[in-house]
């Protein structure tokens, strides 16, 4: 079983959480929580296990960002989600030297959230014009408090 | 420079019957624009099927799709590079007003082609059917000649 | 003494308005003579902020957007989003609805592939097959038009089923179309596949290895052309696909020719799926019984993947118990597929570059979202 | 005085050349007067897919073109020598002219064989062994 | 004086005739191209402007006449302005020596073939001027490609034409037609005919060899920066060149004006338009070849074949 192998391989890294996921409900076979600094090591393990990077994105919360990495495998059905909590204003290490495909994903996350990746070879905006001065997917928490739920429901 | 009534009218008639559009698609509507040029709808029937890739050789810019803020300068530049006389058709709701993508906090699109270039004919729809685009081109022809086509397109029953 | 020119390379803009960039892709090429030293795709000219929009609308209001992300295979995107929301709120879809979804999505896949074949040959300079493909495609659009009410940007699936049942006329139309398309393939074979110029232009060009596929996360015909039998319909079965018998065509060399052949054979497989689904079509409701009027899922997250004509579309929804999603990430196939372009276009000629770019089958608004 | 026939030929060619030039210039002048004018900052900018240009188009072309140009020059000049042969061929000598033409073409063919072996006809970004 | 008088008359009538022919022919050919393409593509083509769109191209021409002429700022002005005129020069001169019927020829020169071949080279020059002067990368590409392509295909073209002339022993076009009294040369020179059509398609920049204006790569190729009437002149020259190469094919291989029942000029035009139809057929059927394939095809295959054909012709002439 691939998920067992991944679990075994991730063991020595001392991650926060490595647990099987509820596939029927969330679509994950393995849920992993890691620190951003551990991401290159995790990515290396996933690469050695033959997985590919399905997607990389971020979530913006009031206190922190969460980087979400999805890994899947071509031959075997095993989707692994890795979450890394990143405090606001901090940089995360890049994994684009391990997965070249992550290059664009990290640029997109930088573009939309303003998260910088250390060691990224070419961190430019990708979707918005280069001269744009905002990061659109950052939540406006103050504004949201004003809006009532019923208003959005209409 | 020189305007002679009869000559001008003949030229307008010729212009109306030979509108060469630019190969220029922005989003979903571009596919319907292609469909309008393809076998079933065949814009070439009206002489408007010669899609020229270079703006220098076009008469008609069909703004087919959403204009993003990143794309807007290019649209303006392309329009300016077209030689006069030139016309613009705003195809689809996005090109008319931003369409389904416009809402108060929208950051990425230009809500309407007419904010950046002058538009002659608006063809609504999301996307408009090819028949709609053809109708728009026929309307533009009426606008150019102030009369209508050389041979009036018979109403399809 | 003659001074040598300072720089041998120069910069060429390909796009955003260029006949072969399929919309508004821009590629900045650094060239030396006719050879490409470096290709740097500059995307975002079709960026419409779908993901930002998702956070400002409720679940149902966001549904029409899915038809406009990838307008060529809109129904698969409908499917993926509906599946994700259904998983999130725990909704069972009746079997007949799943069958209808499969039939319409496969028809749409054929339409998408047909458009690709046509547009791709246009890139290679052959104009006529483009119109043949469009002619065939119009037949599919007629069928789907009857059922879904639109030609291109479908918004047909609902949470818990489909809003409209198919009728006998549609079924007969599908069968007639399958017959017609099979006949037409002979024409395509003679006109395109066996054409010596086409073979010369595509064999051994733009080769992608299996390892490259993995590192860049390629999916869909791009990966299958390189010999990776990865198809969500088989490897992570969803909807009614496990009930049908079909194959995943794969290539051997990973060149443009293989990608072309994979797509051509996929159309045949799609026809098989449609015919089987029509044969086995069960009776019953087309809508789940207890669909909540107001969709307000509990806090949680879900990732659902479907196979579109271009590869894996993954819909990642994070809910915080609100009527609006907290975040929707659309994992679109072309984004990853295009990211390999700088790697495989190094040291190629412009003509080959155009051919390689075309073989990726990019839909720019899908990449830019 | 007898006017040589070739002079008549030249006069025809000359008249036609002038007429062609006039025929081409006429519409251009007419168009200049009747066409409207457009405006815009970027109207006179060089077209490059709707983007501002990043570098001049006047750059050194690929070196392979020079190779082909040289090859062509050598060939074309030599092939021109065949023209007189065409008119004289088959008049008088039985086999001698065939042998001569064969030798001539044979030598020319060797050029192609040589260029082929040296890899002129394989396009690479940087030709190595030339 | 009388000779000169009649010469002057012949010159003027010929000139008017040729200009009329060039204009009408181009209008007709463009219409024909659009109709042929349309019917091959399951669509009707121009229909609404005149009967079956028959005056569509007149409308196009008038429109182009009333179009603004933009001269981009960065161009090399004199060369840029001269190019559309230069491309038009060889077009008219070539008609001087083409025999449409036994007596329907403006000036029967003894160097007819050479005249056409020599002036055809001017087309390449005009394309190079247009592309290079535009200071547009796509145009420059188109121009350089065009030159490389034209010089590569000129040699096999020359050699192929030589094998025909070898059999006739004259550069006079009427002599070549006269030599085909018993049989057309296509019967004894089929290989030469195929070679000639291939090279002629390439020389006129028609698909599948239309690389100088390859739309999907180079936008509009060497005339990307030309608008209105200037662009129309390039178009006009292209279609007239198509007529000229087809006329030469008719003269060299299809027996010129020869044919039963109908008058000579009718046969001539039937044959020419049949050839043009063939070239159009190529265009709407084949994908475009890649540039290096195009060049190496000429050097590796066409030139050796043309040489072989010439030697074979020379050899057979000695035997029979």
C-alpha cells in the first residue's frame, strides 16, 4: 500500500500529524500537517515515493496562512494533503527545486496572497499585471464583520 | 481627405460588404466567433469571413470576451494600430458591461469595452449565438451605409 | 575590423494577439535566429478572478462560473464542482442523473477534442480540417442545446442531479451522431493522420518523458501521450464511470503525434461510453429528494477530481460553516500542463514551438481563472 | 540605319516597367487622398501582437542562411553556364556534348553530396563541424 | 516608320489588355479561391454580394482603396514605400512574352523564358525589401525565409525548365508550343512536370510552402505592417504570379493553346485555370511544412531529381 509506505517514509521527519483521511468525505487518503520549514523534506519524500504535485495553494486566516499541498500518484489511488501553518509576514521555503512544477504554483500563491518563498528562482507575479499593488485573495476581515449573513444570502 | 458624395457612398457600400475582422479572441465568445466563421454559419457569405491576423489589414475588431485589466492596454494598442475607417463590435456581456464577472469588489476586469475604445454595435448574450454575431455584423453594415446591404438579407422564416 | 553584433539573441512577443496562442496567452521568446533560446509564458491576460468571486457568492451563485472557466469542456467542470459540493453536504445523486451526467459530459469531451484537432491543424497550416471538425462539433452542440439550453457555457448540473431529463429524440440523436462520427474518422485518417507532411511535423517533436510528467504534475492527454495510464475516470472512479467498459489510450514516445493519437482514440472511447450508457440507462428520478434550499455546509473541506478533456480538474473547497465558501481552489489541468512549456521548447524552431504549444491544448481563461 | 531587334525588345520592356510603376503608384496616391485618418499614440508603433516592442528587428540572422546563400550563389552561377549548352545541344556532335554535360552536372552533384555529408542540411542551433 | 507605328500601336493595345487582364484576373482568382476553399470546406463562401458573391472582390478592392495607409514610425521609409511598387514591376513585364494564342502575343522575343525567369527574381527582392524595411520581427522572419526558400527552389526550377528547352532548342515561348504539335511534353516529361509544379508552388509562396506568410507562426509574414492599398498590391502580385507560373506550366507541358474545337485562347485559359485550381487544391488540403524541411527538401530531393531528369533527357535525345 502506497499510503503505508508514505507514512513510513514520513515517520523520521517528526511531523506534527500523519493520519489517514476519510476518503469518502474529503477525498484524502492521508492527511499530514507539517511546519513550513519541513516542506522541502516532505516534498523530497513524496517525490521519492513517485507522487506528483497536484496542487499548491494557500488559505488566509485571521492569524496565519495555511499552505496546502496536494500530492497524488499516477498508478495508485492515494491523495495526500500536506498542510503547513505559516505565520503572517513570514516566508516559506520553496519546493520548486524538487518539483519544478511547483514553480508556477508558488508564483500564483505569491501573486494572490503575497506569500514569499525563499529560494524561489523567479518569484514574479503571474496572473495580475506586474505593476499591481495588491494581493486579491487576502481576506478583508474588518469589512466582513460588517456584512451580515442574511445580506450575503440574498 | 477629399469627400465626394457619390464616391463616399460607393466606398461605404464597399466597406460594408467587405468587413474583415481581426483574429482576436479573448475568452468564451471567441469560440462562438470561430463557429460563426465555420461551416454552418459561414460569415464569408457576407464578405466578412476573411479573418486577418494583423491589425493593419482589418476593418473590424470583434471584442469577443472579457477584457482583463492586464489585457486592456493591448486591446487599445491593437485598436489604434488598425487603419481608419475601423469599427468595433462588443460581443457578449463581458465586452458590453463586464457581464457575469462584474461585482463591486471585482479587481481583474474592465467592465465594458466602451470604457477603453469606441464601440459601434453591441451583441448581447453569454455567449451570443453565432446568429447573434451575424445579426450584429448586418446591423453594423446598415450603420455604415445608412441604408443596408447591397442585397438585403432575406428574413429566414 | 568589423565589429561583431553585441547580442545575438533578441526578444519576440508571441501573443497576446496571435493566431496560434488560442486566445490571450503571451509567450516572451528569447530567440537566436529561428531558434528559441528561452520561452517564458506570461499568463494572466484572461484572469477574471473566479476564486475571488467564489468567496463573494454562495454555493449556488458560483455554479454558472464553472461553465466559463473551461468553456470547451464546461460540463466536466460543472461535474467536478457539483461533486465537491455534494460530498461536502452529503448528498446522494440518483443513478439516472449520474448516467445523464456521464452522457452529456462525454459528448462535451468529444466536442472539445474535435475543436482541438481543428484548431491544432490550423496551427500547422491546414485550414480545411478545422471546418470539418467544426461541422461535426455543431452536431454535438445541437444535441446539448436541446437538453441544456445553451451551446457553449453550460450550467446544467445541479447539486443532487440534473434539472432536465433526456428524451427519446436525444437518445436517437446521440446514436446517429456516433454513427456519423465513426464514418468521419476515415476522412480524418486520410486527410490528416496519414498525411506525410503532418507526420513529418509531429513525429519526435516536443517529447515529454514520464519523469518530466511527474515533476510538472501533467495530467490528461499530455501525460497519457507519454505512456502514463492516468485517467481519473479509471484511477479514481466517480459518477457512473465504473459501470462502463472503456480503455485508456496511451502513447509510447510522448511526442506530439502521440498526443494527437491519444485524443483521437479518446473520442472513440467516449462514443463507447455514451452508447453503453444509453443502453443501460436506468429509470428513476433525476434529482435527489432532499436537496436543501439553502446550502450551508458544516465546517470542513473537500477535494473532488474529475477528468476533463485537458486533464485533472480538482475542486478544493474549504467551508467554515457559512453560506459562502471560505475558499475555492480550482486545480485546473492546463496550468500544470503549460508550465512544462519552457522546458520542452528549448532549442526548437518557431514552427515546432507553435506545434508544441498547440499540442498542449491550452484554454487560456482556464489557466488564468 | 537598321535598328537591331533587341532594341525593340528593350523598348517594350521599358514601357511596361514604367506602366507597371504608374499602375502601382496611381491607386496609392488616390488612396492617400480619399482615405480617412485615424489617430492614437500607438498608431505608428511597430506591431508585435499588441505589446510594446522589446527589441529591434534588425538583428543578425541565423548563420545557416549564409551557408545556403553561398551554396545558392555557387550553384546558380554554374547552372547559368548550361543555358548556352541548351541551344547548341544536339547540333553536330554525336556523343561529345552528352559526355561534357554529364561531367559538368556530375561535378555539381558532388557539391551537394559534399554538403550533405558535412551536415549542411541538418538544422541545428549551432552547426558544429563547419 | 510604319514598323514603329504598328509597334507603338501593338504596345499600347497590349499594355491596356494586360492591365485589364491583370486586374480582372486577380479579382476573379480571389473570388475563385474563396469559392473553391468554401466548397471544399462544406460551406457556400461569398454569397450575398452579387450573384454567388461574384462582385465580392470588387467590394474588397474598393474598400482597400478607401483604407488609410499607415506608415509605422520605425520603418526604413524609402525602402518600405518602394517595396509594393517593386513587387508589381515583374508582374506586368512577364505578360509581354506569354503567347495566349498563335498570334495573341505582345512581343515574341527570342529570350522569352529568360526574361520571365530574370524578372521573377525581382519578386524576391521586393519581399526582402518589404520585410526588412518594416522593422517588424515577423516581417523580417518572413523576408529571410522567403529569400532562402526562393533561392532554394529557383535552381530546381531552372534545371527543370532546362530539360524542356533542351528538347526544343529555343528560348522562344512560341517555339516551345510549336514543338508540342504531336504530343504534349507532360507525356514524355512527367517527372519534370511534377518538379515544376512543386517548385512553382514554392516560388509563388503558396501552401504548403507558404512559409513567408505563415499565419500561425508569423502573423501575416512580410506584409504584416502594410495596410490598405499597399497590402492590396502584394495580394495582386501574388495572384498574378500564380497566373504566370500556371501559364508557363501550360506552355511548357500542356501544349499551350493547342486543343480541338475551341479557339486557341480559350484552350489556353482553360488549361491555366485548371492549373491554378490544382494549386488551390494543394493549399486547402495540406498542412504547412516546417522551414528546415522545406529547404532541405529542395536541396536533397528536388535538385538531384532535376539533374537526373536533365541528364536522362539529354541521353534519350541522343538515342532517338
